[in-house]
């Protein structure tokens, strides 16, 4: 499926690299944009440039920010004794939907596909976290139960062991609404071993 027009093709190829879109999705996006009112497209381009030019990382937690401190760190209502360590900004945004009201520490980049974090980045991120443990009672490691997630959890846990702070990790188990018969054995067995008394 191809439209023989170079700029159109460049746009499709650009959008197809966005995680979760794919080549057919990219084609849909570009076809949609191509039929939009030109003034709306100009406003969209302006907004995109503003976001790109204004985006930086929060000096405290490494979240996406448009000023020195991000919207979470500058929120006075947050529980400052809790820090949740997440891999990416996308993970932070998903965690926000749970109603969590503590602070965060973001380990890696903005895009979920850039999941391979170089050791140098990891160490830099760790020292950034260790510098802000004053008054913190708990650090929650919110890494997935994958090979990469396990290795990150181990890395942060080991470094935090000597610190006077409680370290916890988000639980794994049966997702809400999932049927037991469709669960994989590893998640089920973990859920069973961590069962709660009623
Ligand atoms: Zn922040």
C-alpha cells in the first residue's frame, strides 16, 4: 500500500516508527491529516514545535517537564515521603491513573520502545534518586515482571539496602476481570504464593 508522492511517503514512514502505530496506522494518520483544514494543521505544527522546544527533564525526578520542576514535583499536595521508581514517563502517566499521590523517579526516556537503558544511564539515575532520600519513608519499585524489570529491580534494591528507607515492589497477580483458565502458570503460582488472608 503506497501513495507515490515523496513527502506523503516520508510522513507515513515517520509515523510508522511511532510505537503502537505500525505502517497501516501511519497511513491512516497521514490520510486523515492530508484532508484536514490547512489552518488547523498550521496550529498543530505550532503546538508540536512548542512542545519540542519547551520539553526538558525535571531536575528532581527526571519526568518530562516544561520548567525546572515537573507538575508532580511542584504539586504541594503530594505525599513527599513516597517515591515510586518507574522506567519511563509513559509508565508514570499510567500510574497517575491509579490515584497514587506520592512522588516519582523516572529512570529512562520518554518513549516506551526505548526500553534498553545503558548502564551509564542507570548509575546516573540511581545517584539522582539517592540524593533525594531525606524525609522519604518508602521507595516503591514499579518495574514489570520481565527479565529487564527483574534486573532493574535488583539494581535499585541492592543500592537502597544500606539506606534507611523501606523498599517495596508492586505486586503481580491476577488482572481484574481475567479468568483463571486463561492465566499463565507463572502468574498464577505467584498469585497463589502471595495470597491474602481474608
Ligand atoms: Zn519532577
